[in-house]
C-alpha cells in the first residue's frame, strides 16, 4: 500500500480550492471517463497508480487486486475479464487457482485504495464546460457555474443540494413542463399556474372536510 500512499501525497489531496479567476481558460480540468463509472472532473490529474487499466477511470467501484501479481482493477472490470481469460490483463501472468474456482476467489478487496480514491478532489459537473474548439477531453472551469470542489466520495451528496442541478417542477405529473437549475425552482413555483391550481384544489378539499 506504500505506493498508493505516496501517490496520494503527490496529489496534494488537502490542497485548498483555487480562487476564482476571470479567465476560465486559465483553469483546466482533468477528465477521467468510462462507460461503467461515468465522467469525473478532477482538480489535479490522478496518478496512474489509481487508474484501472481496463476502463482507464480512477478505481472507485470496489477496487480489487489480483492475488497472483497484485495489479489493481475495478472489481466490475476485472471479474468479467478473468471469466474470459484467467490471466492478468496487465502482465498476462496466470491468475492462479484451480480451473473450477470462482473468479472472485482470485482477487482481494483493496479498502485502503478505495479510501484514498474517495479523497481525490473533483469539481461539480455543473461548474465546468468544454473548451471552445477543444477536443472531447478538453474541459475548463465555467465562468458562471457551481464552484464546489469536494472529495469524490462526497460528490453524490453534493449534487442532491447543488443549486445548479437540473430539476423539474413538482407539478410535472400535471403537465407542467418547466425544468431548470434548482436555484430557479422557488421563483418558478411562485408563478407556476399548475402549482396555483394544485394549491387551490387542496384548499377546497380541506374546506369541504371542515
């Protein structure tokens, strides 16, 4: 685990959030993406020690090490690979074990690695934009967006309250088609015809029960 501890230290996980800049292009964002785990926007480029060789994403979904050689992968990436070929995808060493052994007996969970990855600092996806004229992986900090920077393990909790998260009207089931950033929801509710109708119907129902 010493190599991962050293890699984490190099990433300066506790570094403060950089101040906002007038020129968004001065603040690049490091992107790692996979079909299995989606896209994350890292403040610092993740060390290669944390990248799954199969999906090229920072290992976060139950990282495991192959018992035979110690190479680390996402559990969801490695087990199907071993089911097809019982050799390490990185070094091609035999995975070991009997041919009848279940593939999940050939790996060991890496809880320390998972904890380190959860501390990698990422930007809210509503605070970045693609670089004008850049490629698919060229992203920069948005001039007007969410400026939150959180440990990756807390990103899901942040999006639940992020003012820039897209949300719909509570009356969507009653034909209101409004959808926008959470920060604009209260203003919409105040002027929503469907919401006023709902409140009127509820008040009428309560009056009849009196």
